[in-house]
C-alpha cells in the first residue's frame, strides 16, 4: 500500500516551482546540520536534502567534495548525524531526504539505518550508486516498511525505456540530472539540456520530476522548472555556506533570490 508521506503531500499540494536545497551534514561546522535545516524551512525552501559525508563522492564536483572532506575531518559520522536529527521534527515540518552513497549505509547496517531514519522523521533516500535491480531484490521491502521513499536518478543519456522503468518503480519524484557531469553550479543551460527537459516532459510520467546538477541562480532555476515540478540546488548553496557571515540571514537571502 502506498503511504502518503511528506514528499507525496508536497507534490499533491504544489505542482510547480518546488525548491529543494541540498547541503552536507556537518558543514560548515559539525553542529550546523539542524540549524541549516531550520533556517531553510523558515526562508521558504520546500524540501531539504541532507548529504551524508563520504570519502569518495563519485557524482559530486569539487564544491561538494570539499564540503564532504571538511565534514569528515570535523568528525561527522552517520551515528552523529542521527544524533543531530533527534529533534528534527520538533522544528522542521517540510520533507527531509538523506542523500549519499550505499557504502556508509551498509557499514552502518541497512535495517538499523532505515529504523534510524524513521525514528527521526526522514522521508526519503537518494543513493545514486544503488542499482535498481539490487534495490528491488534486496532493499525495497525494508525501505517501504520504514516509510522511506527511494528516489532514482535519470540523465540525458537514459533511454526512454529506462526512464519509464524508473517511473514504474518510483513513488515520490524522479531526480532528473541535468547533464552527464558531476554536480556543480552553472550560469545557464544550453539547447541540449532544454531538449532533454522537453523530452522527459513529453513522456507524461506518473511521477513528477525535479532537475538537479547545475542550478545556481534564478535564471537556471527558471529554465529547469519550465518543464519540471521544480529544481534542486546543491553546490551554489554549499558555496554560500562556506562563506556565510550570518548563517540565518545569508540563507534567507539566498532562498528568496531564487524564489522571487
């Protein structure tokens, strides 16, 4: 049975201009994880993706790689992350997703991880290096038992057939990677990306899509959201955090500039 968790509720309530913000747990300071989440919700973000720091983040560009390294150097672990999220739902009501790589999850213990997510009120997971077949065979029942939505990624190189397969096995949204590259802020998208956005829109998928990788400002946000339900910003926000003088004020300004 499909459960109506916070992600589903968000997409049922809001069809366009959804803004999801990614940041690395334990960055810029190790105890900033929950503070950043609170400020993001207050500023008007619709959804939050918290990155699980990992020593080999293959899909990520230099900005997020550096934030991973700093967080790890400052002692961030999954155990500590779950400690920090203990009071998450007393102050944050928007959907929260954990994004990371499967290795730390396996090291922590997959069922223990799912249970910890459920206890903290985490709504979904993005694990780019978890193959769909392995998810279906090994983890799907467990994720669903703990109320966790698993979010798959597609790229411009993903075939229509594969996109439809991803759609069939999804129950929240599909993460549309804007280009065949690592994460990183861009100033604009080219015609190839525009065609890709249009192509996916024409497929009339069951699940909504959010565009990620390369969204950095109002202009790229508008381009990305023309043919999708919304967009995900990561590297540009990490860049802001790394130089923030007043965390709450700077986050508020950043979100408002994107949305308005």
